[in-house]
């Protein structure tokens, strides 16, 4: 699996660079008061600086990289998460599109936690459904799966509203019955070429002994939270 992801990224990069005139390069940088992934803090509720580069081809192929500081608490040597990804985006008609993406998550100082994931998504008129599968979650032998539903719509004053619900499950969470739901509501607006967003998020985790135990603050916090971010795209 690891070799397959690396090969996919390499092939995509070669295809993209062979037709640079048909490709688009973009970059982004953001600052957030808490880096949360599927409802769980990856930065111990501290500020995170994030950024990445994307390279997309008119054929639908794309490749990119993204990084953020992380904090998983005492005893974990990781302080940077670095993601690389490659995939394909296709359009069935003007309202319906799909994408398939391979991800490689790399954690500095803790290579044993590196893992791969694949996602398959469908978008239709503001709604998105996606399925994710990590066969070696955090460098282990078990699979972690995730499904999500999202809906975005435009509000007055050029404000966008996004509703999200996700469900984490799979062998990694099965033994201690730790499957959980995360959900959020987000408002976003562009001001002076800066993208601002405010998100309320929470999970249904309430068991202190579960895989993702109920954590009210600090590393792996998963209580309700307001997350604010400001980002800039180039």
C-alpha cells in the first residue's frame, strides 16, 4: 500500500509537469486557534499554522502537499504533520462530480505512526458524500474507516454556511466499541482577500475508557469547541 501511494504521487507529478501549460499551481496558508480533525484536537487546543501547495491538471489529475504543527501530548515526539496526496477529479455533468484521492500522512519524529488513506467522494449541487479508508491507521495493523455528509449553501452578504456530520468506525475502534460521530456547523466569508471561518464542532464521545476517550481539554480534546481560522490562497 505504501509503495502504491508513492507511485501514484510520482506518476501524477510526471503527468502534470509534462503539460505545465494546462496545469494550475496554487498555494495556501492559514492560522487557526485549534487544529481539529474529525472532532478531535490535533494541536492540544493550541494555535496551529498550516499551509500547502496544489498542482491540478485539466485532465483531472492533481497532486499536493500540506503541513501543520501538531501536539499529541506528553510522551509523543511528533510536532509536525506532513501530508502528501494525489488523485483524480471528474465531472459527470455540470451538477455532479466525483474524486478519488490517495493520502500519505507523515509525522516528524515518529515514523512508526505514518499511514496511508484513500478517499472517494461525490459532490452534487452543494452536497458532498465521502468515504475514507486507512488500512494501517497510525502505523498499526487495523483499519479505520470514516463516512461523512456535508452541505454548503450561500447566505446573504456573501457568507457561506456548511453543515457536516461524520462517523468513525472500523477494526481500530471495534474492540472497545469506540465508534463515534462528529458534527459541525461553519460560517465563512472572504474579507480583504482573507478567508475567515468560524466553526462550532462537537462529538458524541462520552466514555472515558474508549479508544478516543472523552477529553475535555488539551491533547486529543473532543468536547464542543469554537474554531476560528483565517487563511490566504495564492
